[in-house]
């Protein structure tokens, strides 16, 4: 799919931008490694303070190793979850971005796997 990419001011509009028009392939912008990319739909409120809301589409790169602070898709205790990843002294913590939810401390004996790092969030601003 090819779309026009125009730069839009979030402040006051610029009359010079009225005629900007560049062909833009959104998949080339969002997907750097097609074979390693998948999409998931977010559900729930645990990441709302990170700007991830229920119904948002997440673009995930399964080839990237998570770094501290990355938002990841993890499989933990039989369920998938989206959380912020932290590792210190060999211990993994999955942190929600909502104070109503508790951190997940991953024990090495638990069923746990990182499925990918979230690269983009596609959010419908109208709900």
C-alpha cells in the first residue's frame, strides 16, 4: 500500500506544507525485517502510561534481543503479556506501565520466553 507522507505540525500549521507530497510505503517504514516481524493487538490497561491502550496494534521484531527498558512481548506462565523488560544481576523483571499492576519477577524455573521487542504502536486516537 502506498500513501502520501506529509509532515504535519503539532503546533501551528505552516502554509508551506500544504503542497508537500511524497510517496510512502508504510510497510517499508514499519517493517525492517519482514521475516522477523509480527503484529499483535494489545488488550488491557497494564501499559497505558506507556501510551499502549487496549486495541492498539503492536509491531514486534522477534529478531531483536531485549535491552533494559524495551517494551517486549513475553510468554510467562502460560500467557502472553506486553511489559517493559529489565534484567539486573541475572534476574528478569517485567514492569507494567500502570501503578494498579504489580511487577512480574521471573524465576528461572518458570515457563518464560521473550517473543519479541515492540518497535511501533499503532493507536486509533478516536478510540
